[in-house]
C-alpha cells in the first residue's frame, strides 16, 4: 500500500505540473500526514522539487508548489517498425532530449536487428550525454502480438520467419539496460497519457497509424491489456464482412482496407482507369512507384480530388471503428496518431468527430471527443520511453493486488 500511495502522489505531481501538498491530499483522499511523508522522501531522492509558493483565497499561509525534477532521470525509447528503427532519450517528464532514426535492416534476422537497435541506442545516449546511472531503463515498442509474460515478439507482420523472438532478453543483454516491452500502439497510448492528448483523461482510446493500424486503451487511468495482454487490435475489426482476406486470417479488417499498402493500391487502381484529373496521373504514367503512400498523403493535403477521396473513404472506415470502441468501452476521447496519417490528420479527425457526434448511443449523455496526437509521428517511440516512466512511477492496480 505504501508503494502504491507513493505512485499516486507522484502521478498527481506529474499530471498537474505544479501542485501543493494540500491539493494532493484533496484530490487523492490520502491524509495530509501521509502526503507530507511521501513528499519528504521524494524531495530527498531528488525526484520532486519545490518551486515557489502560491496563496489560496481565504487561506493565510502560502502553499509550496511541487513539480517533477525533470533532470532526475531519463529513459530510452525504441520503436521497432519493419521499415524503420527510431530511438529517443526523454527526461523524467517525457520530453525528448535526442531522437534518431535509421532503416530497419532489410530481411534481417532478429540478432541483426537487435544489434542495430543497441548501436542506435548507444549513439542517442552519447549525444544526449546522459550518464548510464541516470537511465531508468529502455522501453521497446514492437508490432504485436506480444507475449508479455515471456518478453517475446510472437509473429510480427511483414517480418517473415520471425516467431516467438525473446526480444526483451536479447535487447537487455545487448544494451545492459532493463527492458520493458509492449505493443507499439499500447506504448503510444501510454505516451499520450504521460505527455500527450490523454494527459489526465481517465478513459481514452488511441488509434495508431503506422505500417498497419493498432490501438491502445486506457480505462480508469489504467492500461487495459485484456486476457492475452493484446487488447486494442482495432485494425483487425471487420468493417466489410466479405472484404479482402487479412494476414490475420479474418476478412475485411480495417487494416487490410486502410493500411498504407491498401491506400496505395486503391490509388493506383483509380489512376489506371484514367481521366481522374489528379495531379498524380503524370507521376503514375512515368513510374507507378512514384505514387507511394507519402505522395498520396501529400496530394490529399493539397486538395487533389482523387487522393483526398481515397483518404476520406479510409477515414470513414476508421470512424466506424471509433464509434464501435466508444459504444463498447464508453471512452471519453479518441486520439489519432502515428506517422501513417501525417499531413492528412484533419481529414481523419473530421470523419471521426462527425461520427462520434451522430452515431454512438452515449451521445445523448455526452459526445466523446476526438483529437490528433500532439506527439505526431513520434508517438510510438516517445511512448516506448514512457513505458519505463509509467512502469516506474504511475500507480498500478495490478501491483497493488499482487502485494
């Protein structure tokens, strides 16, 4: 209970970015004596700092303001994407210090990828000039499904011959750091809770757009993982029952219809019919490879009718799944993020916002909000680093129950 109460106090300080001992007691229900004792220890450890004071109307004595000491520690985040590796070092409040990218070795086996990850993490730590003793750990955000109990990446899409790879152990041995492993979309959701749009929101769902589409759920301030610890696979919700077969074995999955590969294929199909009036036609005639996902997104953002129509159709399917998530989990907020919607965030946000205002039954009580992640294309890697901060400092009901 003492460990849990400490995390509750620290969580309040982190969320508020300026709060007094009395306010913590009021918000948590802990006694002023308990809060004072916990804060005293946090100050001694250097995790929390006192930052001036403020006067409350009606009370004579000023209240000392508490804040997280951002320089007290750091965490490393790694996002493992089949196309790209991204690594970041963040401070204790989740702000990036140094971020670097490099291509994922093509066709590489696990040992090669782990070696590339360790090398990249070393470069980032060196540039950030963070002493190893101040690094709390390394968070790895990976495509799912994940076997949390054994720290394994089970069968990541688009990575042939990868099966039950013990990434947690391999990366820990390669870097010398304790590793926390999670699904990339869940990691991004935790990043949103720590320093993004979900900060202070009790119930929200995160849609992650990358090579595929994943999701994460925060319910009652806790990460909801489900029975196999792989909850939030929004991309594998059927939106067209007799649609194309997905690699997961299902048909008509959201991901199979709205992934970058699917959007490019649909754009090519329409361009091949000709007479579209699209600015992409010339590039397509010269070399279809020039019309990739980035080109489609850029064209849609600039108002190209064909590209915009393709993106809007995808956004409508995403909106349908968002409605289902709100109807089932009754979340207050849908967050959209990841590099897969870069430059066309507004098209997705408009579709989801309109759907949430008109379709869930709960709209008669309150309309769920929708927002674009302020973490942008770096949501997964910042979320990976936040895995470490969340596991170390946020109150975990599971840990309380275990104790």
